[in-house]
C-alpha cells in the first residue's frame, strides 16, 4: 500500500491496534475493520498528496458479509462515478513530481456500496471530503494500480469514452513503473499525456510547460454490451427512475401518471446509448441538450416486461436501489388501476415525494 499510517483507537468496546489502509474482516466474518489514517503531512514522502484538507473516514461497524460484486457491475458503475487522475505536484524545492490516482466519488448515503467496491478491489482507502456529504474511494499506490485496478479494466473494459482516459492513465503508470517520471524527458512525456486526459492541464501547468505536445487521444469504438451486470452497474451510477405526474383532461381525476427510466450522457456516447436500446429491445434516444443525449424508456409495457424483470435479476445497488423499489411499487399500483383513483394518486404522490433528490 502507498502512504499508509497506523495508530491505535478505541472503538466502542474494542481497542483496535495497527489499523491500516486496507479493510480486513475479523475472523468471525462479521466485523469489518477500516482504515484510521494519519494525515500525510506527518509522512516522510517527497511529494505529499492533496489529502491534507481531507478527513480520513473511520468507522467500526457490524455488517453481514454479502456476495462479492460482479466485475461487470463494477465496470458499469465506474463508467459514471470514477475518474483516472494524473496530478503534477510541485514540492517546496520547486521540483515536479507525479501522482496517479483512481477515484470513485459518491454521496455519503452510498457508503455501504463504496465499502463493497473497496472489498471487491481489496485495496485503497475511503475518505470523507469537504463538504461532509461527499465520500470517495481512492487508490494511489502504484503497485495496487498496476496489479489490481488496471488489470480489472483490461479484463472488463469500459464502454464509454472514459476508456480513452483509462488507456492514457495506463501509459502514465507504465512510465512511472519504469522510473521515467524521475527524468526531465519522462516527466514531459507524462505532461504530454495528461494534456489529453479529462480536462487537460491547469493554467499554471500550461504556462510552465512550453514544450508540451498533447498525445493523440485513443479512439473508443464500442460494438456490443457484454453482460447484463454492466447494464445494472451503469444504471446504478448514471440512471434515474422517475415518476411523472401531470394534468390531463382525458382522465377523470384530472391527472396522468407516467413512469420513466432515463440515462443522460455526453453526445460522444450517443452510439453507446443506441446500443443499450438494441440490447434491451426497449427505449429511445433523444437530444437532451446541445452536448448531451438521453436514453429513456417510458412505455409501461416495456417497463413491466423488460426493465423491471431485468433489474430484479441483476439488481440495482446503492441508494438508487430504493428509487427502483419505489418505482416498482408505483408500477404495481398502476397495473392495479389505482392511479386512476384519488386515493391511489395520493399514494403515488407520497411515494414520488421521497424519491431521488427528495430522499433523506
């Protein structure tokens, strides 16, 4: 593990010794021990990370050990919620260093899912960001990136254009593994790669890197969706389950109810959304905004016969699972004709008002 610390702590009635960055199951298989980290300001490292402002998340809890996540689910979820980061860091002597980091950022309500992802990879740490509602799973050990994270995405590839960032990230870690980042030429090569990743270079780095020549960004051409677990992971991260209620003069009670599953993506991933339509044999893809497209399924027959059965077999995970269950409850009420009654409509409104951003 990279940059690990250890210290003792009192957790409830347990005195926990030498807690480290990787969570471990106690022998009873019911207790999960997670990291209690020192701040990196006390570490003897040449280029400390930017975690100085972060709080390392520490907790001791009792949970039932559940089946491991499906690897295709993990990749699908990472399509939207993860990032491959390369940071160029300047130390107090004005010398540049490099840090590669894989990150998954979520709302604190999804801590349980983030713990399962950490367990799946068997490496990394979980930190609480500022603001308090954000948490993230982070892997910055070059050894773990090389031996665990990168092999996973080679075996279970990303399908969105994020895959281009992954392949550039992989190039950087290979250079770092060969110590190229310790040379002027190697550092410049990494800067050239970083300039083609994510949002590119910072303005400060641009001004100090006059020799930078961005590398060509890899072309990602996805032709098929390999597994339904990828779909459930992708929807768990990027999808939304909506209950729409709007006025309708054609209904006796004056309102109509519609269910909708939607996934919005940048226009560069329009073809992937069309592949999802083909894979599910349901839904359409429409323009959402100038640079975005949306996949949506709103036909009740498709939702009942295709979408809901799919996610009952390949479950949505995280807090979004609660939205899916509420979505299913409304579908059941509609199937029984309850949405056509005043009492049923009131119940549907009650369910709708606790979904998505309104969920506490």
